[in-house]
C-alpha cells in the first residue's frame, strides 16, 4: 500500500472514489449540505499540487440504474468548483467512450467528474468487468469514501485489484480510520460513549462492543424509554421496543459486571402528540402519563450527562438525545453537543458519527468544535463493531 503523503503524482491521473452522496434541494437540486464535498478537497488538492490530474467518481442517492436528473452528479459541480476555486470538467457517463476520451486528455492540474456510478446496476453488484472499465480512468487509485467503505461495490473495493502497486487511502479515509482506532485502542481514561437514536435493536451490536472499552455509557433518545420500561417505569405512549425489554436488562447487567457506569435519563420533556405544536410537560422519565410521549431529555438529565462528558478524555457520540429536528425538543441534543464541544476545548478527543448526530452538530454550528465528525454513519458503526470493511481491506491487501 502506498501513502498519499509520499506518492509521486507528477504526470499521473488519480482515480479518486469520493463520497458525494449529498442532500439536494428537491426543487432546485442545489446541494443543501456540502460537508462530504468539503471533506474531499484536501485529497484532491494534494494530487493537483503534486503535478497530477484527478478523475472523481461517486454515487448519489438510489437511482433505478438509469440516468435521472435528480440523482445526477452535475448538481454537485458548482459546489466542487467553489471549494477548488476553478472550473472542472464533467462526463455524462462514467464508462462511455466520451468519458474515456475526457479522462485520457486530462492535463496536470485538471479535474474530471464522472456521472453517477449507480446509473449502472453493475456498480452495486461489485461487477469485475465494470470495475476494470472504471480503472482505465486512472494511473493510481485513491479511496477517500469512508461512507461506502462497508460496501463491496465495484468502485469501492473491486477496482483496487487493478492497481496492485498504486492504491492508497485519501486524507479523509485515513483520518476516519485513525479517529475510530483512537477511540477503541487508546489507553486514555475515562472513555465515554453517548448512544442515542430511536431503537435499541439497531445499536445492540455496537453497545455490546463498547461495553468492553468504555468507562461510561450514556443512553438517550427514543431507545432510553425501552430501558426505562424494562425496569418497570411508566412511559406512556413513548417509543418502546417491546421485544427488546429483556435486551435492555441484559445490557444493564453486563455493564454492571464489567464495571461500566451506565447512565439513563432521569427526567424528560413529554408531549401529547408527535408535533412541534403539541402540549408539553416536564417530569420524571418513569412517570409519563398514559397518552403522552417522551421526546427529549430534560434539565436534570442534561446536567448529569454534562458532568460526565466534561470529565472524559475520549468521547464517542452516536445518536441524538431527542427529536432535535423540532425546535421544542432540541434542547437536550443541543446541550449535549455544547458539552462535547466544551470537552474538546479542554483537551478531550471527540468523535461524532452517525447521520443524526452529524446533522445535529452541523445544525448547531458546532462541527468545527469537535475533534472529528465522521462522514460515514453505517461504515463507522460497522468499523466500531470490529467488522472488516471491504473498502478498507481492498487497499490494505
């Protein structure tokens, strides 16, 4: 495996798998969150500054294997150009004859963006012939798409086979790997994991893995009500996974056996319906009246969680504390985000990952105040769980 830091890009075309799967405005098709595009710029500039040219490939959305305007990567061109500071070229296909002509004619310092890889069904199938065609666009291959590293697709994994001596990680993917390894393998203490979101079932594996590593496990969001009900609390019509009540009790038992301090909310903001205009009350989390539902953590929980966060040296945050998309139920998530940012300022290493957590720190303007915001939700969780990610393994082979 080569390193992007020392590789000689002079006169070479670098085929870079980026993750430009970004949200677009439904009417204008303009990029509404450019986090992933900004994250790739450092790698692109490294190649260009080294005297090379760049061919960018990515997927966008879930097209039905045919070209669709709402999934075209041409919608990302203006955003990419804004951060690079110069015009780029665009190929209306990724393997068509015209695309190969464009990439073959690239001069040092130029950038070509290929059309959506998923306009061909062979991409997600990991088709070797498709990967071989893609490989013709470059003299070396860089994977900088952590968000798709857990998928064995043609452009993320198979294409690396055609660059046995010229494949490497981009700066973003390098940082993602380093950040997760730092959380899982550092000897700094205390290590605190904050796990939120809707369901216990989607986080069982990661929580079980973390119980071998963390000193504190903070549980919030919708999943907290399953834990509260499992212990006999009254949660009204809050979100509860009835078939995972025993799972919640098992997690608490294992945490105790391993000496992990598990923290659940003690109070909550509850409402009579799932709406920002609902009637709201604040009270103990295990005493929610029938017909009401918990939608956020409240003052006492915020203070308890905040104290633990500020005493931590390593922090992993995955999942919000409440329905932060609604203004009346965002305070818990906002205050935890502020605490994580404050802990970072005090010297803690903080890793925020998972779609909703990332959306939250971006919404609150705190993304640049934590150590690392992961660009890959599912990929980060699988990597934390110890799963070998095909996109990473393909580079290391």
